[in-house]
C-alpha cells in the first residue's frame, strides 16, 4: 500500500492493493512496464499470493496494473494526483436525515449479533463483498448459489469466510436447486441467503413463491444486470423491480430493499434479515451491477451494536403446536426447527393451520388473505425512504439504487439554480410508500422517475398519484447509467 509522506516517496507514484480479493492471476505483475511488482510470500484469505510493490522507486503510478486487474484488486496513482486529491478535500455530501428506528418485532426483543462473524472496523470494499459481510453479521450461516455475474463475488466471499465463522456454503447445480436448498436450511434453523442475477433470478421465482406460501424466512440477493435473457452480464440494469414483486405465480407479498452504496449493502442486509424473521417472508435485496462492484469505505460497527431479530421459535409443547396457526392480532405464525420434536408438515399446496393440504376456496381465502395482509397491513411501518429538500418541492425526483446517486446530484444542481426540486430515495420499494407519495401531492406538481428500465416503478407512482400531479418517467435501457444532465434537463422542463 502506498504511503503519502514525502520522506517515503520513492518513484513517481504508488499502488494500492486490496490483497484480500486478489486471485493471484499475475496480470498486474506481468503487465507492469517497469517490473516493480512481485508476489508476496503471504497468502490472502482465498489462499492466493497477492502483489506487493517490490521496487517502489520504479513505480510511475501509471495504473496499467489497475487497468489489467480483472478484480479491481489493485490500482496505481501518481503522487502528484494523490496530493491534488487530498488538497481538494473530499466533497462534503449533504447529510442524510437520521435513519428510522430499527425493525422491532412485536414479540421478543432485538439481541446483539453473534460476534464471530463481524469484521468490525473500517474497510475499503465493493458492494458485493459488503453484502456478504452484512449477511454474516446478521447471523446468516447458510448460503446456496450458482455463480452468475455480477453477483458471484457475494457468495465467493461467503464461501471463503463462512468456514471460520461456523456455517456452510453450497454451490448447487443451478439456481433452482440453490433457491430450494436455502429453504431446507431455514427449516433446519438457519438464517439463509441465496444470490443471483438476471436469468438466475427468473429461475428462482418458483421457489420464491414456495417460500412465500410456506412462510420460510430468507434473503434473496439480485445484483441486477441488463436484460432480458442473458442480456448484459457485466453491465447494470434495474429492470427486475417488478419481477421482485410479481415474479412468482399466485397472490403473495414480499419485501424488497434497494441499497445505493457498499455501506448500505452492509447496513440494509442486516435489516433484510431482520425483516424476513419478523414477517416470515422472502426478502429481496435488489442491488445493481454498479452498486455491487463500486468500491467505497464501509464501516462495520462492533458486534454489540448490531441488533438482530432471533427466530421466533414456539414455546408450545409438542402436542399443542400448529405450524401455521395465528391470531387476529398477529398474522405471523411461530416457527420450529425441523427435527426438534414438533410435528410439522410443509407444503406448497394450500394448507390449514397444521400445514396439511386443504384444497378448497375457504382455505385458500384464509391462507392467501393472511399472507398478503401480514405485509400490507404493515406497509406504513415498513416505509424506508431518504428525503432531501422536500418541504417546499414542486418537483419531486423519485429514485433508488445507483440511479439515486445520480438523481441526487441533478437535484443539487437544480437547487443551486433556484429551482424548487426535492429528492425522494426509496430504500424499501416493496411494499411501496404510497402514503408518503400521496402526502407529497399536496405541493408537488410533477414527479420525475429516472430508473434503469423502460418504466417500472414509475407505474406504481402513477397509480398512487392518480392524476393529482404529472408523472414523468426518465427511462434508460441499462448497460450504463443516466447522465446527471439528462435528469437535470427533465427537471428544468418540468418547472416550465
Ligand atoms: S502503477 Fe504502473 S508502474 Fe506502478 S505498479 Fe502499476 S503498472 Fe507498475
Ligand atoms: S491482476 Fe489483480 S487479481 Fe491478478 S494478481 Fe494482480 S491484483 Fe491480483
């Protein structure tokens, strides 16, 4: 790693190495024009030797090593550029409003997480790796997946880390198998994760429906890429937002979170696991390729500050427990661990409180109504948005994921021009924050919705706004991100 003190500045530049993610491919060492890199004798957590700057006086900071590294594990920078960057200081973002209180179960209490999985400290990591760390910190001890770009790094890291924490990763034969393996593990008492992208998400849909109907907790990560079909494996998209909500057949509800930074990948992953335990439903974690691969500072707090929801296990005696029994006040049933002694029957068929198939209209009405209501009745409690300049906004830009960072920059520009524009960022998209959007209609004359798809969440905003204001989509087919000026131009047009 480079050192910026003048006394220790041989050469014209230096390199920064993320040794923990290096896969030892040797591209950087082979292509360095001044032969100043060599391999360390140490092993990284993946079992590879990683590069070190062995002849610092020869490094020019040209960044060819960074250009050739397939894993963004190294980059070079000139001392001159490092100094200039430091002199400018880091841009000071407008602070985000305080986060809402953590999810609290109506039953039991939040408890500090198991410290074995928590890498407390400051890190420089990408969103995929931060997602993995968030899952482990949340208590996830089982993951199953099948590699697919741009999500593979999540489970690659999980596979490397979980043996020392005490858990298991299985690479299954495909996404169908992965999405059912996690459900077996969940009924075996584990908090579970499955990770995919693009066509893999489509393959998982049947089993996501099964998790919904069997009320099996678990988190499904989709690092969205350009589609349809195999589309753009290495480039971003946000075109699975409706699939997350409606992708499996039948009526059911899920919860979907959308992080916009590696830090949020960590933080919201804890929340995703907690929500899946509170509501016993599949929780979708809708990242995108840019958030998955961008590398930023991630702060992992001490384990005692990470509050998790333990599984709500029944305390009923063996003969009295009914696995799907609920009350009118509490629509989420208690769970048990398969093999612990309680009698359970878990099926995708419409079932009664015992879990036994009950295939008639009355049983269907009772079961489906409860599955839907246990989420919809709590939609207001589940609202998680970030707001900027909304008090007097006549134009509201609504966005999520990577697009929200670009939209925020366009909104800042518009404010600097004196335009009454605000920004609403969705961190939970499903259930949709309908009440908040309706409240904004009191002074907003237009909603602008940039997203990396041809118009998905904008449809929900149209439905909620119901003609009280204009709703203007800013579609983008994916493969890259919006230019801030394209959003700014639409903001200016909307004010006229
Ligand atoms: S920055 Fe350039 S000179 Fe320095 S190690 Fe990388 S490739 Fe070599
Ligand atoms: S190119 Fe990247 S992954 Fe390959 S050895 Fe160098 S740092 Fe490691």
